[in-house]
């Protein structure tokens, strides 16, 4: 899915990716410096692909508490996790230091989307 290059509506895109997660649909969406993805296990994440920061939007179909502030000109996201992708494994370290590695997320599509976004 392509998003207009005019002002991105982050809340709308988060709602779409949450709906995909609720349906168990794997989807990866690039939005400027952000990547949103959902999985068939009903997880959803928002990533800052440049700084390798993440925010879990849903786990097993259950929406997580998140802080996203959006105005006409700016947005701010309260990131809670660092992430790394190594092959088909995605590893997350939250701000408290807990580490979780997950196999089965759409890592190839996430990396491909980040490369496409980097090229502009």
C-alpha cells in the first residue's frame, strides 16, 4: 500500500495496521521515516527504521498503550524499544533491558521497505 507524500496521517495508518493485525493479516507499510507492520500472529509494530527504535502497537491482537502525538506540522512518538533484524530473526530490547527474539515476523519485507524509503 502506498501512502500519499503529502502530510502523513500517522493515527490513520496505525488504525489500518491494527485492523490488519486484528484480522491476522501480514502487512508492511512504509511512511517516510516509519515502517508499520502487522503479522498473522496478530502483532503490530511501528518502527523508526533510521534509528532502529520500535513501539509495539498490538501483541496477540491486544492493543498496547502507546503515546503518539500528532499536529499539523509535527508528530512525536514515545519509543519504548530498540530492535535489530538478523536474517529472519527480529530482536527487541525494551527500555527496561528485557530482550526478546522473534522468528516469523516479515523481516525481509521490512528490510526491503527500509531500503526503498532510504532511496527516497
